[in-house]
C-alpha cells in the first residue's frame, strides 16, 4: 500500500540535497559518542526545494549527549547555516529515546526517517520498536467526537448567537480534527500541521470528491451567517462519510456513531449483568464514570458490587438526560431486547 507522499509541481532538488547531507553525515560519523544519524523532515519524504531545511537527528550515548549539551558540542545545533545550506540539527539521548513514549507527530516523522548511519543497528531497532503498533482506525473515536463537538455542538451555539467570526474559528478547528481522523481511518500516523492537508490528498482512502469538498469545508465564503451554516453542513457530510467508512470496515454491527462506541460498550456491559464487582469494572473504566448520566440513573454501589436496575434504565425519558447519552442508551436497550 502506497503511503501519503509529497506531490508538488515545483522543482524537486532532492538529488542536490542528498549529496550535501550525505557528505556532512560522513563527517559526523567520526565524532565520539555518535550512535546513529537519521534524515528527517521533508527531505526524508523525498522532496526538497530552496525553502527546505536539512533535518538531521543525531543519536548519542548518554555521556556524550550530556557533554554536547554542556557547551562542548563540536557542531552547531538547532537551526544553523552550514556551508551555504540550512540545517535543523537535533541531538537525542539514545537511552532516553528507547524508554520514552513518543507523541503521534514524532512517530509520523519517524515513520519516514531515513537512516544515514547505524553501525550497530540501534537506530533500526528503535524505529522498529516505536512503529510496531500501527494506528488503528478504531482509534479515531476520540478525534471524531472532538470534530463533532467543534462543528455541531459549539458550531450551533455561535450560529444561534450570530457571531460569524467565532463560528468560523471553531470550524477551522473542526477541519483539523476531521483531517486527523482521516489519517487514523487509513491506519496512518497523524502528520504535522505543516503537511496534513497536502498529504491527505494521497491517502489510500478519502471521501468522494475529497479535494472539492475539502475546499468547501475550509471556505469562509462571504463571512455571512449563511456561509457559516453552509460550511458547517459541508464538514458534517464529510464527518458522516468518514464515520461510516470506519464503522463498516472495523465494526459493521455497531449501530451508533463510532464516537459513541465506548459509551455503548460500557452501558451494555452493565445491563448484561445484575451485578458486577468493582474490580472487574475498573479493568474497563474508572469509577467516576458511574457518577455520570445515564449510568447514575440506573446503578448503585453496595459492598463492593455495582447493582444494575433494568427497570430504572427502561424508565429514563429523553428529557431527563443529555440527548447524546440518551441516543446511546436507547440503542443499547433496543439491541438487548431484540
């Protein structure tokens, strides 16, 4: 499967950059404490122009990492001009990198990294370990909810209040969350904001007419209230399509939105049982969840047990709880009574 890639019409100077950074890399290899070197950034993804930086990551042993960071670094680090080319050089402690939990954007960059120097295979092993667990489309549950919150919940509020600028600002964030969701739906790491729109065009799957509809989702139109409503609708349609794609692919029997999957499973878990021990519940969710609706409407805790009252669950009326929660509860009850 082809991964997202750079696809621009301007001149690609990658061959020129390759000669430059490979020559510089060979000079770095002889320095004490250097365990490995990788090329990162746009060049590692196969593209460079006159605005590109040469992003290098230098992996060091602990002793020399401390020494280099104590004012004894033999090369300039950070943003630096070297022999006419702009570099962005990062120093890392290999021991620390092996232990720490990496952020999603760092994993995305690492997934494209090109190894320039790795005499003992430590960089290769690090990359293999950090990228072993691929993003799961089901992991989009949170970003789908976040997107929905911005375009629907918060969007409706500012449409009602008539503040177009505030509304468009929130829809900007909704588009970002939608883009993040699309990458996760494809089992891809979420890119840095600098690349996220560009790389979305070459994902394996995108909604129908993605380019046109993305423009509609990003357009502020004439900045009228109507433009806000039109834009919100464009985002919602894309959101629905992404949600359907993931559900059909990963959990076709799910009858609620993916963002509601966790709540659905937790409600169903309780309603399948007359009682449940707290220890068993805590393996699935925190006890604080039981204090929220609709859980608190039909459960009580006695002697280390969660007691479930089906009659109370069945008697909950739509106006008594948040409609988002009620729609999930209603679907759980319907499914369990089939």
